[in-house]
């Protein structure tokens, strides 16, 4: 069975399936929009058997038929960014998704009902993890969760601190310092003043990227600044709660005029991991990963065990104590 099937992803394209001829640019509630390789945009539905994990006989001598079908544990079996095979229906103006190609990667989380996986976007080159420098103030604990989400998906990361015009540059640099020390690129931006917009545009060029982060940090405003004319909906932060209001209701893959695609996803106030073993979390903290295998005990959880290389690094000032506490919180 393929890794996508094992992790609850959509079924991989089989040897008998035709080559992919399009990419899913919008997905939600069983309805999809696909842009074909010829540039045509089609509203599509999903072939029924793709909503399940299908098991076929392994022997080449046996007739190919479904031996076992199991419903996918996905909020939606298809995500934006999927490469798919589409055939037009009898009307000629809509299509049916006949097959889904294996994913290179996928940014996914546990859904709100905690029983299903929610894939935000597939086949990514870059995750733009976007937080506000102020209004709402940066929550580094939540930022760490988004970074683990991206690291587990093996997606390159750019941290963006938006609304940089609201505080002094020295304060922004102080926020960024712990992450720059562990080799994350951090870019302060302002959708209002234009700070960092040109550099951000260069980072997105020619790539499939996703903007992810909590609500109210200005993701949609940044996208509008990067490419005027997108006209994405924006909203102010609540004066009482200082929480963002959701303005993006469906994930959508948007073509960039200067090359590449970018996904705008619904704001996420909570990040719950899907199928991430506790013992693997340290591998997704960049400062801890090189120390794996150096502890006295092979099953060390890096909490209070004697001879722990991670604890020694914290005590020596080589690992930020707050980041270490964030790891402990994630592995409770």
C-alpha cells in the first residue's frame, strides 16, 4: 500500500490510470474546480470510488477488481494542489475526476471533529507561515505548532511577521531572533506600507506556495498587496477579543501573474496533528533533530531522563528554553 493510503490520503493513480491532465485549484464540500494543462477551467465532481481506499489483488494473473473498500478518514478526499485526471461529462462544460496522482507532500492537520484528517493543500514547494507582529500579538507557542506541521510535511518554510508597521523594527527583530538562530528565514512585512512585499513576491515566483496561520494576521491583505486585483475578502481584528475573523471560507489555489501558484486557506486558530507519534515530534524541531540518537537511552523522551542530549543542550544555552517548553507541551 502506498504511503498516501497508509496516512489517510487519497488513492494513488494506478498503472492503468491515464496521465494527470490538470490541477485542483478550488475544493470544498464535494465540489472541485480543476484547471487543465491546456488552461481550461472546469467545475468537477469526484468519481465515487475515489472517496474510498481501494484494495486490489496483487497477482497479475487475477482479474483487476476491488477486493476491499474502506471509507477515507478525510474531511475531503481531494485537496487543492492535487494533480488529477479529468474527463468532461456529457454536457461538455463540466468534468469528472477519474484519478488522483500520488502526492509529493501534503500540509494536513486533524479536523475539528478529531476523527478525520484535513488536508489543506498538496504538492507544495513553500509554506508561508504568517503571523502578525502585533494586533493580534505574536503567539510563539502557536507558531511552533505550525512549524512542526510544515516540517512533518517536508515543506520549505518562510516565516512572515506581518503588520510590522505597528511596532518598532527592534521589537520585530527580537521576535524573529530565536527562529533565525535555528535557520528559519523570517521576513517582516506590512501590507499597508509595502514593507517586504517585493521580497515576498520573489520568494513565491515559480513555486506552489501556501499561506497558513491564524485568523486576523493579514494573509489575504498580503496576497492582495502581492498581486493587486485578487480582491480577496479582508476583515479587521475584533477590538475586544483581538482574534481575527475568518474571511477565507474555502482553500483556493490562485495563479500568480509573475509565475507560480499560491493557496489562501481558512484561518486556523487550533492546529491538531494527524497521525504524528509523540516520539517523532523532536525530529521536527530543527535544533533538536541533530541530537537524536545521542541520548543515553534509545527511548528517551527528553523530559527528565538522565543522559539526555536535548536537556544538556538546553542547560548549555544551545536550545532556547521557551522552544524546549513548547516541545514539552506538544508531547504531553
